[in-house]
C-alpha cells in the first residue's frame, strides 16, 4: 500500500520518500508470529532465560482470579485523589495477559490460549481503557466514571490497544482456530475506543498542535501506529491513521533539542524520546527501510546518549523533574541498545550492554507487551556481552542548562556534581533553578528527593503544595523567606560553563527564579579535579532577614557549627560539608513513608538550613572525609 507524507512539515516529513509503502497487515510488525517455531519453539531463538521464567509464572497463575479494577477505585481520583489503586489492578491485569501470551506462543498449549482469551475478553469488557486520572468525563459529562460512548484516548488506552495489536500479530492464527470471532472483537474495540476517536478528535493536549509537546505524544502515537499496522484492514483508513500517527511523532521530534536533552528528566526519557525511537524503528520496518528517520535526524541521534549522560554510577541517575534517583532496574535496555546500533552510538550501546546479564532475562513484562516481544527476539541484544558504562567526564546540555562533572571519564569514584539552570515551567517541573546534586562514588549525598506516588494533586492546581516540588526542599536559597516562583519566567540567567583538566565550573544568576524585584543571586559551582572537592559559592546584593541556604542530605547526618558529616547510602565513602562556623544552621528531618521515596532513600532525608542573615556571600565546600571506625556499626 502506498503511503503519503504527513502534513506537518517536520524532520520526519523531510525524510519521506514517495516510494514508501506499508507491509500488509500480519507482516508489518518486526516480531515473528508464534507460527514461526524457529523463534518460539522449544529450541527457538527467543531468549531462553526470560521465556522460561515467564512460562513458569504463567503456569502458576493460570486459572486463578484475574485482577479486577472496580468502579469504587476509579471514582477515588475525584474523591480523595487516589489514582494508584485502580491503576495497579489494571497494570497487573495487563502484565498477566503478557505472560500468558508469551507462554501460548512458546508452548501452543490450549490452557495458555484460554488464558489469553480470558485476558483479552476482560479488556474488551472493561468499561474504559483510559486511566481515570486522565479521563475528561468529569469535566465533559459530570461523571466520576468513564462515559463509554465518549472514550478518551490517553496513555492507558494506547497501552491496551498496543498490547492487543501485538497479541493479534503474535497469536492470530492460534486464536482463530480456538476462539473464532475473538480477533473481530479486538478490532471492534480498537476501532470504537482508539481508531475512530483518534481520527475524529483533534483537541487532545498531547497532540501538540499548540507547539507544547511532551512524552504523551510519542507514547500514544507509537501505540496507535502499531494498532494501525496490525488491526486496520482497510488500506485507505490504515494509511490515514499511520500518516496522522507519524505526524504526531514528527511534532515531538521537531521540538526535541539538538543536544537530545529531555526536560522531563531521565525517568521520562524511556516513555518519551525512547518511545519515539521505538515507533520510528517500527515505521522503518513497516516501510522496508524506506522511511528510516532516526539515523538522519541529529536530535534523535543525540537523545540516544541521554541515559548514559545522566548516569551517576551503579543504579543511580540524575533525577531532575519527576523521577527517582534510583530507578527500577527493569528498563527496556534492549530498546536503547537497538537505537544505539541504528544511529552508530557506541557509548550508548555500551551503556545498554552494561545492563545485560546473559543468565537473566533479556526483557520483562513490566515495560509493556510490545517491548517484551522486541527484547525476547532481538538477537543482537540476546547475544550482547556485558560492558562498562561510559561515564563521561563532563556533560553540558545547553538546552536544559544541566551540567554533570566527575573527576575523570570511565569511573564513578570520588565526588561528582550536577547543577541545573533552566526555568520553572518545564514539563514535570520542580522549582529547582540553580539546584545542585553531589554524589560520592556514584551515590547521591546532596540530593534531589524525586517525586512521591502520583495522585490527583500531582498534576493539578495544588501541585506545588507537595513538598518535593518546592524549591524549599531543593538545594537552593530561600530569599527573605520567599521560595522560587512557578512558571517559565522564573529562570536562570548569565549562565557560563567552563570545562578543563583542572576542574569544571558553572556560573549562573538565579535571582530571576524568585518572585522578588531587583534580586541578583550569583551562584558558582566548581568541581576541583586537583583536590577532588566541590565548592558551592553564592553571592548576593540584598538577601533580607529570613534568608537561608537549603541542602538536602541522604544518609546518616551529624551536624556541628560550620560542619556536617554524611555517611551515604550503599556503603559509599563519608563526605564532609564545611561553611563559616559563625553562620548559624538548623536541621529538619523529613520522615519518609511513601514507597516512591523510602525505597530510594530509606526512612528519612535531612535538610540542612544555613542562615544567611547579615551576609552577602557564602561558600560551602564538599569533600571526602576520613572513614571512622564507628561508621556502619
């Protein structure tokens, strides 16, 4: 089928060739179907450790009650703000279906096909695929439950239709034989809930028609693309859906900065830029290589490097915006590995391979069914030998004004520092202009707390009532009792970066981040490679009473006048912070009971507040301390 270019004149549009055609339904996705026994049979090429574990789990749960999302759980987002209870039931339902589908592909056992049919039928009968926190039904219809005649296409609906499309592709023949009519039901639900609304409605915020594009766009458009390739049988309609989906991805790629940085942070790279790369890889396969964008677009080539540029060491990452400093280990590393191979980024490929353990599974069901299938059947990923993460010495991302510096390339040893300029109107924004992260041996010690469990409040008008979003809980000053303001107008200025063998320095003015007139606050942060220390130096004209410098610390903290000692998490070496002893200080301990925070930091974080009254400058020096025999007793 001939394919026409998308209407939006972005980078992908410019690469369109008029000889691009789509492979037919059933042949357009880059994973062999279950009928290919050289892949899925007992001695097939699919990754054995992962397949073995998934089949065993599927066998254990077969025949047991399925997770059941309830109306009362869906309504809670409008009552007490809880969204997690309903979402976790749906997530586990879909993970179970993914396990059953892989087990069915491997064994072709009727019991597993029955499991797949049960899971598919449950999704078909589920009133809405949209996550209640995203649905506009309350605004549009006054309802706290989904309006089935007015479906909302969100991340959740995209994930379900994508999963069903991959299942149809993988198991279509077997399902036709055992459950005639089930694939027709899949197509009906896909059309009513996703395809028709996608073609009809052009008012969803994630379309990016106003130029504001974020991670929802490639995530949803990528799943719609898969659904069109696998489930839309009419050639004309299929071409229209593909064209619109690619146009949406093109809008995202068009605003991706030249340095590939993601203002939503490392955690959202996987469900933003990575989703775009995966969708474009599928598009390249579906067009037999005639529309292959990633290697040709500079911003896409650069964003492949973003994960290793944000790597502190071990399991720790720079966690600006809504992300944990120690993210889940089960990321779709195969997707990064594949993208790095496609664009020829050997450092990014090595970083992905550093997470490949041949005796462990090549992929898991936690990242979605399509990602699971790609990871299980990518021979280059399955055969990849473990490598070392590149850990570059200096990283400067000008588009987001994020600097990372460490003593030397290839090692996390010693002190590393991260500084963020930017502004307070970014996607998944925290008020953190000028904030600093310091890690020792790759483990954060002066930290960004991250984000708690999402609720209705997280993306509502009261977002900045949440303590983790406030500048008061980031490593910045509070000027005359005033925290930073919200919005893109509250920004850093006069940013200058210098990198050299003797050290790396960033200078910036962060006074503009505060809703105060005429404030200048110069901040200079330097990693001195000769001494191994980090120096944070602030100067200001007028601070006013009630001004303090906040530093958020993780680990065991002891404080005395002019000095704090931190025994970090994970057995990293102790760190000493020093400042003028005549500057008074306060200590606030924040107890953590949200697992999104406590799973990273333990039971508490400690906020050090250094009083700035009567001063016009302050320097804090952070350096390695001598280990004490009482440490870790």
